[in-house]
């Protein structure tokens, strides 16, 4: 998936040098990628309408008018770095006004003339360095000259913090963080200012030193609480460490101080998106676009929100607008193409992917290039099979094994030794989505029932953004599964099972592939390469300083399991055992281990086990909990290793075969014992999730299949999983299938279906092809709600 642009853009500083509100210093650590107004003049404009007016006036002044205003500034003693010499100060003021008017070359000429006549004129070096900075330090010559001028200014007057601060800003932009911090510390030694603390905090943030960054940013706010920029950057630090609620609180305070800056509601919307609050995310992202409608990146950000919310048509509109504003925006081109692929519009999608290939040589391994390569091939594959039944698509057999393996790992794939999918055939049209009123009554009823069932598969937890397309796909899969199993599980159907458990989960996986085509959903055992140790099998709960929002509620439970395992393995004295028991968080526990190991950093892994359903004496390997970190920096990784060896995977398959046989046998009995059948369905769910047999989407696929099998015995869940709980984590951390069943019966409520799903139109007949399946997902369920 394409990522959003960098979330930290350092703000311009405003220096009021006269009644004209002259501001002429700016500093950024990266090019403004989201807010096109991140300039000094833009900051002045946002700060006050009168400043914007004065800025516009200055730009229109003739040189004679500038000299007149400069003379007034000298008389009013409002020239910064004034020398007391009228002629010199007037020339200095004119040059500064030229900087403010964005006439940088003219300003540089005048500062240079001043320096030639006055070699020790501190203000001229600072001013010329600022002009070079403002002209653009992405140009190496400008950057070098700016640093040289600020360095000269520091040599001339090491007791003034101006040179240190300005040089630190340029060094930060260039990525020379350690050198920039030295200048910040030198400036703070002269005077404790909110600006220097803020700059130091931002530099430390960029270095990943989040604790010290927080300290510096807070000191800046303590000195000056009314800094919308510093609030924004403090919020971005919270955002980057997974503390979305804290980020939102600060961003809202910053918005009160500076309601005209679009970047603040934009980041607020992104934070709400990470929390899974779709309504608030849309509200703030839309506000940001109203404030800055010409920002391609803001349309891109909202487009991504719409895409992952399942609203593909709205996403397409935003990506189209993004490209109309910036036709070379590679991330927008990719997401535009991906949205088209999702909608079944393969001709324009492949055109978009090809545009990316033309923009980047294949050997660059550019992120969007890698994704576009897989999507171009997959789009060709799908287009050629639009009129085949969805369940007949055999990606695991028909796509090249090396292609699938590399795609699953999101690695660059060498197409030189690969036979590409055939090009699009002009006689096969793209998908055309009908209007809801054009559907027959039976199809409308089927769509709306799928929407109701699918909505119950959505997890009500922070960090999970509701996805209407995913819900509808899950509902359709559940109905398809239920209709097939109702027939097979009839008492008169006989003992032979024509449908196996893998067939059931294949149906659910096939529908999930249509939700987001960028997700490589394959069966692991269809990949010949070893799956052990693959990066894609690691699930991060906490990474360095960032907690993953959706799993944050499980950190304490995982810590408890780790401590229990560590204590059972502990062989040293009571002091260490007591310290382990008293460790209140992962960092504290790591410090205990570091003390025990004489300060060395250690990796710790704790294997969980899954009791066998087939043999009571056997245990299968479950997830492996990994905790590693550095107690000094309080950075740590808490992750789950989900990979299994082929030997362990084969044992899981044996478990699933046995559970399926018992389930099918009991389901065919004349008198069904529904409670027992529900238990077997939960056991099936438990082993499937612990096996994690799919490269992506195991949990969503499993839940959709569970809903379908549940419907086949005449039951449904009354409402989604209880707030704050995740199905996969409940399965991985349960001590046994019995523990998982007990937990699920508390978290889920079951009720009887009003009518068997076999009484509805059959999915396989109503949606006979891939084309029809995509059409129904494109249409969505809004009409059902209305």
C-alpha cells in the first residue's frame, strides 16, 4: 500500500521587524509535502489578515518606495541588527524588505554590497544567509552559501543566538541532525527560547529520540503556550508513537489558535482515521480541503481514507482531483490505478501503472513501481477471467509461484525471466456497475441480506476503520457458504462430504480478494518456498516507540504472559524473580533482563502452544511472542511470530480435517444439537486462525466462513464482537480451544435465523461470474440503508 507523505513539516518562524510585520526567516526539515503554504510568507498570512495584506503590498512596492519605508524603520529604530549608522541601517532594512518581498536575488546583491563595505557587519551575513535559505536550500549551492554566511555571523558574534538558530535550521533540512543539535544547544546556552526548544524537539523527533523530543517541545510550550506550530509538532510525535487521542487533543487546540492553517485539520483527520472513527476523519479531512482545495496531497490523503473505508467511487474522485493538481504525483497515480482495478476498470488502470513504469526505471525498485508491477499483472489476469465464476479463479495454481512468493513479501520481482499475463483483449469489456433500481428484486434482497450479515463481521475496536466493501464481501461469502452447506448437511445427503473445509475457506478468501486487490491472499502450503522466518509473518504490537493502535489493548495481557513464561524459566535468585513480577511495562522488564545480563541487549522469545484436538497428549506450536529492546532509550519491539514450519502446518491440517469430519457428521444428524455444533465451529475457527494458512487476510476470511457455517445450522450472531476485542488475538492468546470457546461465548451472542439462507436466491446463480461479483461490491449497500 502506498504510504502518506512524511508527517513532520517544520514551520516557518515569524519575525516582526516593523509595523509592516516584516518576516523573513524560514526553516523546514523537509520539503512541504502536504501544505503548500508552508513558507514564511504563508505563515504571516495565516497569522493575521493584516499581515497578508502588508505582505502583498510590499511585493508591489518599487525600489524607491522600499527605501522610503526602510528610512521610516530606521527612524523608528525597528531594524533588527541595527548598527546605529543611518546609511548602513537603511541599506540593511531595504535588503530585508526585498527578502520579505521574495526578491531574493536582489536582496543577495544588496547584502553582498553591504558586506564588501563592512566586512564585520553581522546582520548582513545573517540576512544574506536567510535569503539563500529562502531561495531554496534544496539547491546545494544555496545551502552551502547559507551555512557559510551563518558560520561567519557566529564567528563575528558568538553571543547572539540568531546565527546558531538559522544554521541549525539549514543543517536540519539537510539531515545533519547532530550538527544542528550542537547549534541548538549553543543557542540555548545563550538564551532559553521557545523557538530553540521547539527546533531541538523537532530535530530529536526526526532522530527517533521521542522522549527527549517530548521534553524539548514541552519546554517550548511552557515558555510560550500559544504556539500552534509547536502544538502541531507535539501532536505529530504523539501520532507517530500511536497516541492518537493525545494528538487529536493538541491539534484541536492548535486549530483554535490558527484556524486558517489546513495542515492542522488534515492531521486531525488522519489521527481519527487511525482510531477508526470514519465520521470524524471525513469531517476534518474535508475541512482541510476546504481550507486548501489546491493541495494535491490533501486530496490524496482523503482519497486513501475513502479507499480503506470501502468507498471506492469517492476515493476515485479524490485521486482524480489529486492528479488534476499534480499529474506527476506517483502515489496518486498508483492509488488511482488501484482504485480502478478494484472497480474492474482494467483498461485505464493498466494505463496508470504503465505511467509509473515510464516515470521510474525498473531497476530503481521504487515502492510504487513494485506495487504497480504486481497490480498490472493481476489486472490482466482478472480481466481475462471476468466472465468466469468467482470460485473458479485458481490464483494459487495459475499465477507463477515465484511471482506469488515475491508479491506476498512485497519484494521486487525480476520480470526478465517471467512470462507476463496476456494483454487486455479489446472484445472483453470492463465492469459496468448498474444502478440499484436496475437490479431485480431477488438480487436486491440478496445484496441487502449480505450487508446485514457482513456488518456483524466488523471488529468494534480502536484502530479498525470500518470498511463497507469488506463487510459486503464477507456477507456474500457467508451466504454462498451457508447455501452450499445447508444442502450437504441434510440428513439424507449421506456420509460423503463433497465440500471440504478448505473449499469453505476458499469461498471466503475469493471474496476478500475483491475487497482490496493489492493484498496478496494465497495459501501458504501452495508456496514451495519455506515460510519460516519471513518478515510478512511478524505482527508488530509495539515497534520502537510506537504502539499499533488496534493491538494496544492487548499489550498488558501479552506482558502478563511474558512474565509468567519468564518466571517459569527463571533459575536465579528471588531478587530477579521479584523484579520480573514487579515490572509494570515492557521497558521495565527489559531493564531487569539487562541488569541480569550485565547491560547487554537481549532478544527474548516465548513460544505459546496449542493443545491438540486429535491427540490429547500432543501440543502444536502456536505464536511466538518476541520482546527485544534497549532499556536506556526505552525503545522496544513487541511482536508475534506467526510462521510455522511445514511439519507444524501439516499437524494443523490434520486437526482441521478431524474437526471438519466431526462437524459434518454431527450436522447431518436428524436431531441437531446446536450448542455442540457451535462449539465445533469455534474449535474450527481456533485452529484455522492459529494455523494462519493465508499470506494475508486469515482472520477476516475465517470470520466470514464462520458466519456462513453458523447460518448453515440456522444461527447467526446478534451483533459484532464485543467492543475492544479482536478475533485473532483472542485465538492466539487462548490457552486452549476450550478457553477460546469460553471467551467467544462471552463476546458473541447467537440467535436463530428468521429463515434459512437457502430460501434466498442462490449466490452462484445470481452472481454467476467475477464480473457480477465486482458489480455488486461496487454498488454497495447504501440503498439498503436508505
